[in-house]
C-alpha cells in the first residue's frame, strides 16, 4: 500500500511540479532515512524506573521477615547513595540556562535515587517513627532536597517531585488528618493554601520565563501551579467555606488572563485551552451572579448558543491567536 509521502510525490509528478528524478530521490530518502526512537526510549526508561522502584517495594514487603529491617534499610540506603553518587559524577556545570544533558543513564539514575530516598524515608517513618508526629518535617525534607537537586542537576523530573512534595507539605501543615473527618472543615483548611500555592508556583514559572532563569522549568511550574490554582479558585466559587467569592473570581480571571498571555508567548495550545475553559466558567458564574437565576435563565437561551459558536471560532483561529505561522 502506498504511503502518504508516495501519494504526495505522485500527485506532484502528475501536476508537473516535480521531475521524476527528484521524485525518485525523495522517495528513496524517505524509505532509507533513520527513524527516531528518542521519545519511545525515554518513555520506556521512565516506565522502567517506576516499575523497578515499585518492584523493589513489593519484593521487600514479601520477604521482610527473612531479610530484617536493618538489612532492608541498609540496602535501600546503599542503592540511593550509588544512584545519586553516579549522577553527581556526571553532573553538568550549573547554568541559569539549559544545561547539556549528561546522558540518559545519569538522568534516570538520579530520578531513581530520589524515588529510593522517598522509599527510605517512608520506611524509616513507618518502622521506627523517625519523625514522630512531625509529619510536616517529613514532607519538608524531600521538598528542600529535591529543589536543590532539580536546580543543581537541571532535572525537570526531580522538579516535579519537589513541587509534589511541597504540595504535600502545604496540605499536612494546613489540615491535619483529623480534618478530613468533616468535609466542610477540610475544604476550608485546604482550599486557601491550595490557591496560594498554585498562584505562587504560577508566579515563579512566569518569573523564570521572563527573566530567563531556568526558563525551561517554566512549563513545569506553570502547568502544575496553574491547574492547582484554577481548580482551587473554581471550587471556592461554589463553596461557602473558603475564599470569599469577591476575591476568588477576580483571581480566577487574572490567572486565566496570565495563562492566555503565556500561551501566546510560548505558542502553547495547552495553556490557551486552560485559560479559555476556566475563564468561560468564571464569566458564566459572574453572569448568573449579577443577573440572578431567573434573568440568567432567560439570557442563557442566547448566551450558551453564542458561547458554542465562540468555542468553534476559538478552535478555528487557534493558530492565529498563538501567532503560529505555517512553515514554508
């Protein structure tokens, strides 16, 4: 069966736009050029690191009586030191730009070492109560460590771990586990810190991009922080136990505007859709809040069809909004 490339070449030949010799050369090049497996291999390596760390945990759990706690702690500790030590030997020189990659093996051993550190910390806490009831300290330690590693080794995967650890520290500090026995108290305790953390991450990401300080980290900060802030602020609009609506709605619209601005700057479909979707929710909420339920229902008969047309126009003109020009 002819490939799409062969169809295109045949069509160009039929129109007299491409000489047969050039068409044959292009077809030969398409058949013989190497196929890149870069992203497939990276995905397999990420999966391998995850499966290895999970498999080790299952293996330890099944053989804990035969091995003993001391052997397990020593084994995890040695593996952690070996992984981090090997990555440290191949660490690139620090730069505020994007550092050159030291290779796939050091990158994934660094990620594995961080995951093993989390496993070691969790094991020590579960078995020996290393941190006692100071759960905030247990979350703060990997937060500080992973942020330092992420910037020192220029690793976006570890940066994601650091942000996740920071979110867990904020959650533990804001609402103890007992808070989750009552939904209203938990929502009040968590929504405000979640919104604050999301706004803070979003601000750091925008600062990184504008000032070119680890600008390639901006996507991680903005995607995680933007989603967290948008969901927390949207939840606040429909809850009486969190941020006042007069505060949550302007913040929500400001975050949406920031995401649309950054989407145009970085030509990102993801951030444009995030800003547009949550901005639509905020504008719709504002419409019904100002007009009231009865008048809002009448206006909705025109508003929702018009907004559906707006969605179609957004999808049609998305490339123009993002200033994406077709390549010659």
